[in-house]
């Protein structure tokens, strides 16, 4: 369990399938101490994530939220699909990416025209679940500053999440680029 009882309660309350636990590793006290004083925030609870979201909406600071590190089990699963071994890479979200997500994918009318749904704060809380228990992963044609980019897809209830990330080898990070939410519809022909 990644966020302790908070995230589990949230997922149960919203009828999400929580059979699979997050495979992100917690940071040690020493690692957390090394991050202090910098522009890195650690997501130990869902309140940390919500605080990061609220601060990002108010300020234009350039901070980064670390959710945890990719453990060996998840690294091997990713490697078997896209041949990237990402053990101990940090899974992170930068303020500029979060602003992009809300500014470009957070308006209901705009997203409905594209066949998508708006991204809400609750969707950001699901990022560790999406990467840890994805249904599909594939390399993307998008390259971010010469870094490899990939797409993760996860269905939760009737919603298909599409998470675009890129790998920063220099900083040992998997950075969230953007997030889409597509309501699943029944096929026209059966």
C-alpha cells in the first residue's frame, strides 16, 4: 500500500478496484532529508498530493512532487513491454506539467468536444495506481528534450486513463507529461 490507509479508503469509497497494491517504493528517512530545502516535495499521503495541487494552482513556482521509486517488480514488467529498465527511478510530477494538465484537459466543455472528460484533483491522486497497475504500456513517438517517452493506459471503472510520461536518465526520473481521461463507451457493433 503506497499512501497508507488514506488512498485505500479513497479508492474503496469511490468503488475502485484495489486488488493490486502500488509497486512504488517509499523513500528512506535519509533520502527524504536529502530532498529537504530543495524544490522536491514527497507524497507520503493523499494530503501531500492535494497540497501540491493547491499550491501549484496559486503559485508559478517550479517544484516537483515525488510519489516514490519504481521497484524491481514494476521495472521488470515495464521492461518486458518496452525494454526500458527503470528500477529505482523516481515517479514524479512537475508543477508545469500539472498546470498543463489542468489548463488543457480540465475544462468539461472543451474535453467533451474531444470525446474526453475533464481531469479533476481526484484523478491526480490516482497517478501511482495508474503506473503501478497499468493495463497497457507502449513507447510514444513524442520525445521530450531527447528523452524517451511512453504512454500508460489504465481502466478504472468506466474510465480509460492515458498517462504520458518521459524518462529523464540524467535525474533518474519518470516525469509525468500529461494525463487524459476517456469515458469508455459501448461499441456500435457487437
